């Protein structure tokens, strides 16, 4: 009987162990604070692991003692003897409780100082010559503008941020509508975007790769579909990308694309979107000058390819209900030409 | 008791309509609205002035044959009107009409309507454009959004449902929000004389 109980206990214990392991595997990857790709995220994850190991050991110790007490009581099947005063035992108990309280206080102070130190190290000023990027959170997408002293060399894109590895990047965060929160967990913690109150966030990428960020403050209907991609790459790759983004929209190559451009300029697209180098200069929706080079549509909602783009242009409300882009009734020929033109904007 | 239940039910139903967010609903039929509106006249007049002696009056002898205004469901829907208010800014209506007080364009919060105050007349004004500066937005703004704009424009002078009209402005406000605007009953305004 006792043997069977033991087996089921071990089984349960194994199951219990499985849960955190499964949860941890979900954390590794392109959107995780436990997979730091920047100096600041490294400090935050260091603090996280300190908390994790200390608290886990305390938890395990407490559990072991609790279980030990449980089995000790069980072993003595004698009826409970009346409790008599036993001075040595009471002194021992006092010592144990007292030292446990002492250890707890020490641990809490270690945590306090570790957290102060981490917070302080995150407050550092950006290095001189830091890359300046203005990020505007909107319902429900991100406008990204690379600052430059010469206005014509500024680059505006959407839901996609490229940063050079090893260079400090300062984000100027702002919001024209409601409170959003900029969160790229592989690089830094969260920072709110407050209407009328610009904030900044500085980090330095150390590992190249493609990562994902997310709005972390509930901002309305499509808050969950307000994502962005962060690409950390070498300085050369970054400069190539930036130079390519500075170019005006590519001219249509063939008849279909030419027709697509005409459709864009005469339909409702032109009321909200910009394509540099054309008369379309509205700033309500994302800048589409290099739409063809982006990995996702609708702020990380669907992959960017001909089929998805067609569905998105016709009926964005069924893909991302509530999004500010309206349904568009285009004839099949016009739609085909339009998406061919848009995808050609590399 | 029966009456109380009925009243409660109707109150609840009204509030349902107010809060409904119809992302994929079709707007009041544009075709229906456009019937009976003569597009060729340089200066289309308001509905109901079907008097040839006035010169440029409308011919209301189309298929609709009446001057019953089209009912715009969006005027009872809070979401649609707040979208209208957002679009009013996004599409730069504020550039000329300001936030209702007017500027280069006529004010929209008063009781004077040069081209008619009915929903379908406002729809037509946005779609067709009007002389002396109002551009035509046909094909540029989807019908549903034009109806949202029309609902918001009417709410500026208190003609739309007060319980659904926007209660807070997104910009610096110089006037009361639409939900507390006093209703300005439209007056027949003199048709502008050709200059």
C-alpha cells in the first residue's frame, strides 16, 4: 500500500517538474526576455535568474521540510502523547526559527540591492552619436522614423525596426491617440507611450538576429495585433538597408504595375498612405514606399505575400476587425494590378 | 408591469444599437441616396424647394419621388460617429470647416445649410463636391465612411441622436461636445447668387 502511494507521488512530482520546463521552452526565442540580445536585456535577465534560483531553492527547501514533517508524523502510529514542556527542544526551535527569519531578511536585502543596481544601470544616458529613432504608436501599428539632420534623408517605415549591432540606439516614443507601451523583450523592458508626453528608451544590441516586439499596454480592439519586428544587424548591413529605404518608391516596371499605380492614386488608398516620389503623401496610415520589403502586413498580423495582400486590401475588417483601414470594392483586374504594384515596391 | 417590461426592453434595445460596432455592415444604400439628385446643375439646391421659379431648384421626380430623407443608421451609433469624427480630421475637413465653426468653408454647427441638411444631401455634397472649394471625394472615400462622416456632420448641429453623439473631443475643444450641442433646426437658407 505504502509502496503504491510512493509511486504515485513520484509520478506527480515528475508531472509537476514537467510544467515549468514546458513553460520555459515557450520562453526561448525571438520574443523573450530570457534570450537577451542587448546589454540592457542582459542585466534584466541576470536579475531574473537571480530571483529564479534563490526563490526556487527556498521553495524546494520549504517543501522538503514540510514533506519530512508529514512523514515523521505518520511513522509514529502511537496515540499522541500529551505535550509536556521540553526546554532543550524549545530552545532548538527558537534557534531554527530565528535563523530562518534572519536568512529571509538577508535574502530580501540582497534582492533589494540587486534590483536597485539593475535599475540604476538601465538609467544610463545614450552614448554620443547614438542612433535616433522616433517611434509613434498608433491604433494599431507603429510608425518608425529614422532621424537625420537633413530632413530629406529621414526614413519613415512601419512595424519594422533595423538597428546596428554595437551602437547605442535612442528611441523617442510618442503617441497621438491612446497610451501604448513599447516592448522589445530581447533588448529592454517596457516603456509607455503617453499622448502629449514624449518618453525615451535607450538600448544597445549585442547579438544579430530577428526579434519581435509587442504593444504591452491595452490600447483598444486590436491591441494583440500591434506587433513589430526588430532586426539587429552589422553596421554595413544596416547602412545598406537605410540607404535603400531612403530611395523613393520604385517606378512601375510593366503595364500591370503602371495600372496598379493608377488604381492606387485614384482609389481610397491615396487618402491615407504615402509612397515617396509620388503625389500620395497622406500620413493617416503606414508609409508604403517599401512595402514589398516588409515581412508582415497589418502590424505582424499576416505574412506579406501576394495572396495575403489581396485579401488585406479587399477586406481588412475580416482579418483584423476594427482596424482603421476600410473595406475596398475593387474589380478583380484593378486589385490584381494594385497588389502587383504594391509588392513591386521593394 | 407589462408596460415596464416593454419600456425596459426598448431602452435596452436602443442601447444595443448605440454600442454596436459594425465593422463589416453595409451602409445605407448610396444608390438610393443619389436618386433624385440632379448632378448636372452647377448649384444644387436643398430638398423640398421644387419650385421652378427659384431657378436652380432640385428635381425630385426620380424613382424615390418623395422628399423623405434617407435614414442613416449611423446617427444612432456611437462607434460610427466617433469614426466620423476621426475621419473628419484625417481627411482634413478641419482644414476648411474647422471643428464645425467654419473658416474657408462654411460653418457646420449652425442652422444654415446651403446644400441641404438631410443625410443623403450631405452624402451627395461630400461625393460630388460643391462650387467655391469643396472637392469631390467620389471613389476616394468608401461609402461606409462617407455615411459615418455625414452622421458626424449632422451631430455637429445637434441633428443626430444626442445619446450616441461624441461626448468628448479628441482635440483642444473650443465648444461643447456634440452630445451637448443644442439642436439647430435647419432653416432654408438663401441659395447663393452667382457672382
